C-alpha cells in the first residue's frame, strides 16, 4: 500500500513515526495499528500484543458505533411511522 504525502499541522506534533516506512501518525494507537497491518513480519512480541489490544479496542468502538447508528435508524423509522399515523 502506498501512502500519499501526509502532513500534520505544525501546531500538532505527530505522536509517532513508523520506523519501517517513516509515515507519521497523529496518535500512538494509529501507529500501532499501522505496524500490525502493514509490517506484521517485523513486530516483536510486545508490539504484537499492543496491536492485538488496539485492534480489539477499535472493534469495540466500531461495534458501539454500529449499534448507535442502528438505534438512530430505528428511532427515525418509528418517528416517521408515528407522524404518518397521526397526519395521514
């Protein structure tokens, strides 16, 4: 995977830079995920465990986001259904 030129605003400093490809990342979590996905052969045991933990955390966040989106869609659907039942 090739990366386009990435810039981070001067007011912010990158949380880390990949030692394998030099790509900057705004958070250490993103750096850990990048290393695990793009450079899995070069990881030591600690880095591999950090990747697994970061990936599990991200999967939990995605699951929460999906549930919230589903809840919003259900509320919207039933809201429109009620409006239709009242005004139609």
